[in-house]
C-alpha cells in the first residue's frame, strides 16, 4: 500500500468515524426494525452508482488496483528476474481486475441505495455534478491529507498530555512513573 493511499484511506476512515460518531451521539437510540428493509430499486442503485463515481469514492477503489500489483511484486522480491513477467501478467489480466473493481462499485452503490432514497441520491448527485461539487471532489484528497496531518499532530500532543497528566496524578498518589 502506498504511503499516500494509506494516508488518504486513514484520514477518510478517521473522518468518517468521527462524523458518524457525532451523528450517532445526537440521535435517539434506533428502534429495532419491524421488517427487513426494502431492497433498493434498479434506478435507485443506478443513481447511487453515479454518486459513488461523482463523489470521488470510485477514485479510492481505483487506487486499490496498483496496490495489488505492488503487493504481488513484494511476494517475489527475492526473484527480481520475475518483475518483467509479473508486470506483463498484471497488464494481461487488467480487464479481469477492472471487472472486479466494477463489482466493488456496484456493491457500494447497492449498499448506499439501501440507506438513501432515490430522491436524496438525486440531490446528492446534483451537488457532485455542480461546480461546487466538482471542486469539493477535486480538493478532497488535499483536505484529507491536511486532516491526516492535523490528526497525527493532535494524537501525538494528546498522548503526551495524557501521559504527563497520569504521571502527575500518580505522583500525588505516591507512585513515580
């Protein structure tokens, strides 16, 4: 996994978890469903697919493809004479890999469609098709990099703070750490 991809992935997951946690904390406890949720319609899934691609989420899936090739090369790092043939083989099976990537996009669209109505998906899609939405998608990787850096700095600073505070409080209790 490349450093940039892992940083973006980490930042995206951290941001998603932070956002989801805040949203859940503000909502009342969910009631158990009386019945199974209705399956999304084909048109709902189609719009969700447009949202997946338009939002830049598909870009994350695209970034996975080269990662697989690099991981395979790492498996055979002791056999550098295979690199050329591995590259050729990866290029040969690229259509199969692309098909699998499309399966991931389709599954993501189906999952998204189970949580959002077609009307909501249409509005979201309209936003991502707008100039502001396109600008959002364009700048998102830069923002996520900045967020990742800020989170790392915050985590380091907070870890130091907590450690120092625990030491201070433990010292008051007669323990030296």
